[in-house]
C-alpha cells in the first residue's frame, strides 16, 4: 500500500494511500490527493504543449520556439499578427470550450450518478443547436445572434429537463430518462428546421452543427472566459458538498448539505457551461462524456473529479484540433468529427470492458 504523509508543525506523519493532509501554522488544513495533483499537472502541460504546436500549425508554419517568443512579445510584425490575431483566439476558444464541456459533463454525471448522464445524452447540445438553427433558418441571424440563440436554446432545454424530472427532488435515473426523451424531441425539431432552410442557410447550419473552431476570434473568447471565471470557482467551492451527495440524499442532509439547493445551483452552472461552449464552437460531441471518465481512470479517486475533468476536457479538445489540422494533409476536418470518432471508439471500448466484467 502506498503511503502519504501528514505535515504538522514542521513534522510529517504517515497517512493513508496517496493522500497528504497539510496543516498550516494558522490552523488551516486541507487534504491533498497526490496522484490527482500529478494528473492535473500533466494534463495542463499536455494542453499547453498542444496549444503551442497548434498555434504554429497552418499555411505559414511557425516553430514552437518562435511561438513562445512571440507570445512573450518578442516576435516580428508578421509573427505577432498571425499568432495574436489569427491563431491564439482559436486556441483559447478550444481550451475554454474543452474545459467547460469537461466540467459540465463531470457535474451532470455526479448529479445523475450515472456515467451516461452527460450533456450529449441529456439533450443540452441538441437544445443549443435548436436555438442556433432557429436564428440561422428563420431569421438569417448574424454570428452574434446565432451565439445568443444557442445559449438561450441550451438554457431553455436545461430548464425543461429539470422541471420534467422534478418530483420531490431530482434523481439520477429520472433525470437521464427525461433527458433522453427531450433529446429525441429536440433532434426532431432540428431536422424540421433544416428542411425549412434554403441551400445557403442549410449548408451554414450543417457546418455549425458539426462542431468547429474555424474562424473563431476574440469576440468568442471574452464572453466564454468571463463565464468560466465566474462559474469554475463557484463549482469547485461546492465540490465537497457534491461529493457528500454521492452517498445519498438522506446522509447528505444529515451532514448538513442543502441537497436540492446545491443540486439546482450546480445544474444551472453545468447548463450554462455547456450552452456557452456549444454557442462558441457548435455541438462538439463526446468531450463532456469521455473527459470525466478518463480523468477518473487516471486519478483513481472517488468523487466527481471536477478539476481533473476540466483539465482533461481542455487537453482533449486542443489535441483533437491539432489532429484535425495535421493528420489529413490539406483536407482539414472540423474538430467535432475527430472528437466524435475518438469518443465513439472509447464508448465502444468502455461497453466491451464493462460487459466482460459482468457489470452490464
């Protein structure tokens, strides 16, 4: 068995497994999961390394060293224009969208206590798509209007799922089943909207529905960055209560957790994160489903693994975008195609392993 250490008044005492309890001289103490901390650090390094390589990728190749020099303000005029104005916003949108989807997926899976309880399955992505299609097809909306439509569509869908699943509280299986039903209805609405569109609007809608980071600029970065800056600390501060809620509502009430209040707050945060990510990049599939699962397998820690899921989502999306630009030569694919293929393969592998283990 691996052992950790407790740090107290300059002394170290062994504690269980890979956890390390740290206490400051002022009396503040917290538990540090060493393995989870290492995983988060490695995922951050992977995400940043992929980002640097992605910034240097394109018709005008820029070596990684020059990318770093340009980001530090020491590049020439052409490099600064390409890096800071053309490629950096796209990479930042990718990082933020991946982080938002990873965190939103972890919240939904923890609240529903179901590994399939992700925005992809519950229909939030389809709801945001319905809002965007409404703006494209019926109003020929601008990019800003499409973004607002996607955000509103995701919020309305999330509210509908919550209200329909409510019966003396919101419970996991009911939430998933209602989400699947709402997803089917909204998918049918999206198909109807596509049949109403002319050829120009239909082609524009199909590209958006695939999920892509092409053409993203600072106009998409700032709203998503502000939303994440507000919601991520709010979610992380409620991580302890969310972990207690996994033991059941009765035990959580006994421990002083306001279960329905915390659940509603975190669901609103998860819906906002998912809707904002979809509004910025389209419905990028499977990131919200696979990021929390992969993070949990790496950390081997119980609980929602919120911060590892966030970092895993960011690393997955920028890595998938790098693959989409480099793996197929001149034929670049939307990032949603790559995440769909990788996520589908992972889901099949997960189902096969669960079946062999006798759990399904």
